[in-house]
């Protein structure tokens, strides 16, 4: 029987991301539907988004982001033993994205599976990976959030077409050998299956349907308590949080939850992710995309205490505290 050295927990070793080159502005969308730049900015805060070419596959973006995360972690692909791809937009369930992505990166025969918790998928993936590392089932886990939402959008429906976009983000998790080096806190998670009809794939059009106001009300009231619970489980207080990286669903939701956290003691100088402005809503990819972009522009630094919070389609939600590599 394989034995693994005991570890105190998991930590993030590296990050990476990938987006399509094609930038679609609000003015571009106004040529296709009844909308305009001001209307979109006021409602969701988005100015532009990235949309993949028709022949670009979800696994193309996943492999690019994953390769960058492995390189950033300073390890070889052969040292990855588990790959998790959080996604809700694979064109079919078989074969899964994780095994295909691992093969493209050059990871030989890892444990590989897809995880569908939609917009909370990356947080679910981080929590699962951390538990695998802590239990000794895996040593290095590659967690990727990847979505090609453009395949599931009705481009005449302004309630969804203005919001969603494509992209991928990834992290590598590895062992923390002592308590001082643990970098992933306990996961707080849950679901609201009774709201399943507020976000779903319309069987008649095969396109994403969303009741925007219902989701907005749910997110702005339910997410802050989940985030606060994750802080408590990590043994911290809101004042300890340096960076808040929620799922980039709607800038008004992000601002509302950040305001609630500050009322509960978070610092005024807490950095809040606003990647949605130029990336759109990329579901499970939004948190790792935002983290990688914030690191690139200096707003997320090594050692920062970051609060991650995912919520949305599928009505799953999750939060955890991580230490940035």
C-alpha cells in the first residue's frame, strides 16, 4: 500500500489563466440587440468581455491555463497526480474535460474528473483538492475553472448575452508540512435546489435562461453570511482579509457583498476584485481569472489573505480563505 508523509494541510503553489483574444465591447453587442453601453454598465458593470472562436474548445483554454499554473508552481507536469476541471459548459459529458486537459499538458495518467457546481465550481474544486492533499490521496492537484459559455447563449437575449463570456483559470495545490505553511482554509458550502428554475438551460432553445432579479436578491442576501462563516472556520476575523475575490457575476452584487463584509469588520482598504468589468461573467473560471489578473497588476501579492466566494447557477455556493502564493 502506498504511504504518504503526513501533512498539515494544503497550500497554493502556482496560478495561471487563459482568455480568448477576441474582445467584444458593449457597443459591439448594441449592433446585435436592443441595448447600449450605458444600460449594460449600470446593470451589471461590464464594459467588455472575451468570446472564443467557434472552433476553440473548452479544453483548449483549460490546458493553456493549467500549463501556466504548473509552470508557475515550479514543478513538472509529471508531478501532478490529480486534475480537477470545474465546468458547466462541456458540450457533452463524455469524455470529461479533465482527462483530455491532462493529456494535452503532458500529465501521465492522473486521477481526473470534472466537477459541476457552476459558478461555485472553482471553490468546490479547491476544497476537494485540499482535502485530497491533506488525506494523502494526492500530493499535487491541478484545479482548473474553465467555461465556454458562448456556446450556450442566445445572442438575441440581452438578459444573458451581455453578461457571459469565456475563459479559464487554474491553481496548483501541494502539501503544507506544518501548520504555519497551510494556505487553504476550511470550505463552507451549500446549495439552494429550490431555486433551480431561476437559472437553467432552456430545453427548447438549448440556451441559458436566468431570472436576473431573483438571482440578484438571493446573492446579495445569502453570500455574505457564507463568506463570514468561512473566515470564522479559518480562525480569522474580517479584519484579517486583504483581498476579496468573489465570483464575478455582477459588479453590483460584488459591491453589495463587500459593503456587508466591511460592516462586519473588514478593512476599508480590503482590495475587491472587479475583473468582471473587462472579462464578463465566466462562471467557474471567474475567481481564478480574477486572482491571476490581480496578481499581474499588483493588487494581489504573495502572502495576502484572500477570501474566495463562489455562487450562482445550479444555486450552489461556497467560500474559503486562502493564502496567495
